[in-house]
C-alpha cells in the first residue's frame, strides 16, 4: 500500500505544479503582510506609550511650575517647559525626537472650581508604517494634572501698641490689607477654602462682638463676673462685670484672661475663659485727678469703695475703675474669606498701650481651634476646621505674627515695654516678685509651653520682627531673653523666624511687604498638591 500512495501523491504533485506554487506564494505573502502589520502596529503602540509617559511627566511639571509662579504664570514659558519635558522623556526613540516640534506640544489650562485647576499637555505625532508603506496618520496623546489647594486658615497677629507712630500704624494697615487681598482676592477669583482671622493685640486681645452680647457670660468661668473683691460695687446695684455701666462694657471692650497660672498654658484650646475686669491698681491712685488721667477718655471712670481684700495705704477709702487702654478697640475678627470684613476691621486699628505677646499668641491659637467652633465659640458651625495633627489631612493652619521689638538700652521705652504678665498672675502667685528672676523665668517657660502645644497640633508659625541694627543680633533686649527661646520652638528654629532692620513698621514697610509675599507663596506651595487624573 505504501508504494501505491507514494506514487499517487507524486503523480498529483507533478500534475498541479503551477497551482501549488501560486498557493504557496500567496500564503507566504499573507504571512509577510501580517508580520509587517504586527511590527508597524507594535511600533506605533510603542511610540504612543512612550509619548504618554512623556506627557505625564510634562503635565506634572507644568502644574508644579504654574502653582509656584502664581499670578506670574506665563503661557509661553509654560509651553516651552512642557515641550522640553516631552522631548527629554522620549528615551532612545530618535525618530520621534527628531520629528517632534514645539507646535506639536500644547498646554491647556482648565478649572473645576475656584480651588482646583487642571493643566493638560497634548503631544501630536504622525504614525508612518515603515514596512507596509501606507499613508501617515496623525495621532495625539495627552495627560492632565490637577492642582488641589488645601483648606487653609491663617491667623494674623498684629500689634497696636504704645510707641507706634501714625506712620507705623498706617504702614501696618496697608500691609495687613495687602496680604489679605493677596490671599483672598487673587486673579483666579475668591478662594472658597482659605480664611483669615485678625488678632490685634496690645496688653490683651479684645473679643467683643456686638452680635453676641451674651459672650461675656457664656465664656466666663463660674464666679468670675462677681469677684469678692468687688462686693462693695455689687451692693450698689451693679449686677456683675457684665453690667453695661462697667467702663469696659461702655467702651465695647472685652479682654478676657485665662490660664495665667503655672502649667495652665492659657487654656487656649478651650471655649471658656476666665474674665478679668480692668481695675486700676490701688497703690497707684492717690487722687481723683490721677484716676481721670488713666481713664484715657474711653469711658467715664467708676468710683467705688475700697474693695474687700485689697491692701491699701492707711486712709484709702476708694479706688477707681477705668476702661482698659491695654485692650484694643479693634476686636479679634474670626476666620472669614470676606475681604470687606477684613478691611473694615483693619480700619478700626488704633494705637493702644503696652505689649503682651504671649496672650496675643494664645488668642491666635483660639482663632484656629476647632473647640471654638459653633455657638460655644466664635459662632460659626463650620470653622475653625479640625486640626491636621499628623499632616496627612487636607487642611493647614498658620499663624503670622508681626512685632516691633525695639527698646531703649534700659528696656523701658519705645516698643520695649514688654509685659511678662507679672501683675496678671493668679492671686498670691509671685507675690511681691514683679520683675523678679522667678517671674521672668515663669514667663519664659510659658512661651515654650505655648509653642510646644502649637507644634503638637501642627500649626505653622511665622514670626516677622522689626528692630534697628543687625537682625541676627539676638539678645538685644527683654524680648530676646523672654520670648525668643520659646518662639524658636514655634518657628522650628530659624525656618520661619526672621527680623528686618528698621525702627518701626513705617521705616521697614517695603521689606516687610516682600517678606509677607514670600510667606504667602510658601503657604500656597505647602497648602497644595498636584496629581495626575488623565
């Protein structure tokens, strides 16, 4: 059988030689075309994949650079940046590198809302099959990066203190308004996730709010509004220190003090504060004329029988209560993104009395504390937001403190009337030690504790000081001795602490404006991030 089939097959082949050859050739051509198609398709796919990686890198670079540039965004520079990034990320594909031109790369800016921008980088290229020799086809590959701005809360701590000139005050107002405008009213429209609080300070911070008349009663600790030392006053028809006839109440002043004792750290992260009315020190007032000179014209003086428990010189029968000039007339402005409210509050600034940095810092913390949210605090149901303790959350909280720390060599004049709280301590604490080493060390430790508590809650703190001479020459006055060691904890060393050479804000306005601009840019950089979405 085998010889038979072999012979039959041989006869068939010899009989169909032409047809078999044609079949073989056609099959071979089909295989070659398929192989060429696969090769050309793989090449085109590889080109697209390579360009996609390049546009991804370009989109991220463009988004980062546009965020850094802010209002100085230059479309041509950004397009050039995108082109260079695409070119430099094509790897070893020289054919694509040689063909790609600047016109092939475009950058498009978009926006999802006021706080989210998008940047799309598109690269166009021709796919030219190298084996099949078919016509070239235009293709485009694009990548989109999204810039997200974190919710940001800023407390600006601003001195309105004795020793400032009218020029200084005017400069401070301009600087405050310009910074707020820079942050809240940019060319991109009002930020809907950035808020600013103003904390004007002298010896204390005023937290009066005409729309919250019951704040003094709600925030005062039990018994604080009826101290036993003023029993004689309350027997004359005054119900408490909340009475509208009290000089501070008549002047719309509400400066409240709390946590001034050891290890109390101001209780800045709590919604309740101990109220302390302003009573002039009886050891200073021997005449009505002196009391009148200390009334500052803010409100009529209140004369009362010598308070129970106060030791005075023999024969003293009365003392006088006056409005507190150390309490700013411009009250703390809670977080807002309404630029008009900021401008209106800044316009209320006026020069007051001595300076207390620690109390001002504690109220700045309270302006950012979520425990002051709602009716128990500032009255806003949403703000302040929660702390972002570990840095993984969305928001950031920032304190910017301006100060002029100038003093004369004795440390008693100019801006050097540094209040270490010696007379504000709890009754009996450091009795008779005003200005002593013990009370100074205590005040110094309070700055350290306060800044440690800020750092624990991830509050970024910027301190910008003004004083004549070498800005890096620490140890010039009481401020450097008492406040600077603790502030360096707040500012993470010199990272966010700086001084400007100048005597007063008026003389240093231009460098202060430049410093605040850098701080604004830093806040924006740290408050945003970029991600690929396409």
